[in-house]
C-alpha cells in the first residue's frame, strides 16, 4: 500500500514518468529478459544492419582543370552502408519481403579546385528499393526472385532518370538435409540502355566440426566456423562493385562522367550476438582492386582516369539486428 501511494505521488509531480519507466522496462525485457529469445542463434535473419568499411587508397589523383595534382598520400576511400528488410507477405508458399538500402561512399582520388592543399573527398550516394519473392514448390525446390531500382550519383536524390539502374535476379534452389544448391541469372539495365548479364551459382554445405561452406558466385566464397550458438568465425573472399553518375557538383570537369569500382576483399571475420536481438561483426584483411577509375557515361568502357589503386588493408565494422525465432 505504501509503495502504491508513493508511486501515485511521484507520478503526479512528474507527468509522463510512469509511461517512460514502463517503456524502459518493456525495452529491457525485449532485449535481455525474454525466455522465448534464448534459442536465438547467429544465423537468424537480420532485418537491419549498418556497416563501415574501407575501400583502399588511390595512388594517382585525378588532376584539376588546367593543372596537376600534387603527389601525396590520402586516407583510404570508405563506405557507410545501411540496410533494412521488412515483411510484406509471410503466409502460404509465396513470401514477399521489401529491402531498403543506402550507401554513402567517400572517394579521395579527385583533386578539388577549391582546395590548394590537397584533394577533398567526393561524397557519393546510392539508394535502392528492392522486393524479394520466395516460392516453395515442394520436394525442397524453391524459386527466388529479386527486382530493384537503384539511384547512384553525387547527389543525395538525383533529379531525372539518368542515374537510375534496374536490377533483376532469378535463382532456382534445391534444399537438402546438409545444405542447398542453385543456379540463376542476374540482369541489369541502365538509363542508356546498357544491359549486363551475370550467371549466379549457389552452393551451401554443412561440414564436420561445425564448419559450413557458403558460396554465392560471383559475390562471395566463405568458410564459416560456428563457435557457439551466438558466435562464428568467417574466412574467405567477398566481391564489391559500384557505379556512380557524376554531375559536376564537386567540380565542373566531372560532369558527364561515371565513377566505377570493382574489388575483392580477402577477409577473416568474427560475428557475435551481444543480446538475442543485437549483434556486432568485425572483419579484417586486404582489399584487392580490380577496377577503380573515371569513365565516360556514353562510352562505358572509355577510361578517363585510373586511380592506380593497389592492394590495401581492409577493415569492416558492423552492427546488426536479428529477427526473433
């Protein structure tokens, strides 16, 4: 009775305190105390993640108009990536998910005419909306499809359609007791009518001593060691690519050009669930540049400048949120 009386008096003197306390208690219960979440594991689907990763440093700067850029070292290019998945249809054999993604990439290889002391980073933006469809046929056969629209330029929201890119993927997958395999095709279409086709190969297999093989070519080749229900070790390689339209916002001589990047990252990483909902990941290794330069928009293979990137150290830090099981 005394406790109830004190609570009522406190709530009267501080409006809204009771509701705030209830919210904090509910949040703490969700994150730390729910018995239902104790069976959560590191392989659970992640509905939100944010990454920071390095992309290597340029060795040759792109000169400004009417002059040469000084030869000096600059910090590595880096990328901040956020991804959100949300359910649309979860009932029946056909399931549909949505995916929102935003990438903020900083490149240091372009000399800015506004700075005499060196090169300022050019900020690039990539936003995309995708829909993922999964249909089960029975006998372990699944059909997976993904259709998305991507906007990539040096503007946060580019005006017009010349920075848009359509991407579609289709994969037929067969599930087995110790893994799955599949074959598919990825197709892309840019604003100039350029078409890109890429075969997709999936192979996943469980191995002895809690090892797993995870291949999705050409995106990744990974060996995974499950250390516990809430942590794992990752080794292998991941691919990365980007294509941004440059409008001349940073410098006039960049108008009508594209920045293009293609790289592979040799990594060793560690992921762990800190709570049943929240986890972190660390990766280190080497960035191997395959392509990094400025290209013409109308002639996609005509190179204007090559940044001359070499093999550089790689680092990635991520925070992710997993779906409760």
